[in-house]
């Protein structure tokens, strides 16, 4: 995590992009044009993949340990290939997965119930309830497990996640009596030379457009277009916090509650 923060901070400090305000053929209308001077280094994608793979491995190790705990013995070589941590979009998919190849026998009723609690299709408040993280409720509503699993699948198929700049805010100085600028969307590409916004009014104001470095393969970007993702460093911190502070405690507590109820 510290390595990613350092690499991203050094890259952004080198001012790898610029925005130029240019006139248009329409009076009192300008446009902001995006120029990329340096693309994000591959190292960012490599470190992101490493973080995601480590978190996904931690979940798989949890699922494996749950199977051994339930059976009360080490898994056989054949069984060792089965208990991967499920992350599934619907209850029907989850049920099919745990029933396939006898996984429900490995985890037992309480194990299956504990894994069900943290699935993307369940009530996120249940996960937040078992967490000590003060931001657990916000984290649990951010679809983080599904998003992390998506990036893991991308990397698993040997396609590096791609980092890209997307706008996250616009600023300009307030001057009493001056006309505030009005913004409309540009071409939506956020590529080198693309138009970010068309601007009506405020021609004499120094307008600042601020960016986040995001992951193109993150699900909010793929579903709703560029401009709806998290900063790459913040996203990795959210993944880590959600797995360690929300998923693990929720699984452990649900397992314990089920065990207590059966005694």
C-alpha cells in the first residue's frame, strides 16, 4: 500500500497532464482541452494487481480454514481444490456454487451461512453491524467485494488494470459582480487532446480542473462511464479496510453465533 502511494504521488508530482482553455467559434464560449504529457507507469498497474491478489488470497485462505475447522481435520488433496471464497451476484448463483462438488459438506451449514452474510446480494448493514471500523456502513454500501473480485478476474486473465485520469472537480475564484462560468460535457473520452468541457462565460477567470487517477476496469467506470470511479490509492485502501475490518469480522461472528445456537 505504501509503495502504491509513493509511486502515484511521484507520478502526479511530475505534472503528467495539462489543461488548456481555448476559444471556440461561439462568442463567450471556450473549451478546456486535455493534454497528457506522460501516461501512468506500468508499475502502478503491477502494484494494484499485487494488492488485489493478496486480498483475494486472504479470503481464499479464510474459506480453506473454515472447511478444515468444520471437518475437524486437514483437507485431502482432492478437497484442497474446492473451498475458494465465493463472491457471487445472486443467491441462486451462491447456492449453486456451494452445492457443487460437495462444498456445502466441506463448510457445513454454519460455514455456508457465514459466507452468505458477506455476499454482494445480501443486506450491507449486516456486514457493517459486525465491524469496528467507523466507516463500515459507507464501505459496505460501496460494492467493494464485487469490484475487487472483478479486478482480480481481470488480472487473472493476464490483462493489467489500466490507470487513467478522470476529472473530479472544477474550481474558479469568486469575484463579486462577475458572471459564474457554466459547464457542459465535452467528448467524454478523457484522452490526449480530448475536450473535457465547454464553458459558457467566465472567460477571464482562471479555471482549475482537478483529476483523480482511477482504474479503468473498476466496475463504476465500466457501467456509468469515466468520471465515476475512486482514486486508485483510496480504492485500494477501501478494499483493504473492507476485507480486514468488515468481511473477516462478519464471517467470524456469524460462524460463532451459529455455533453457540447449536449448542
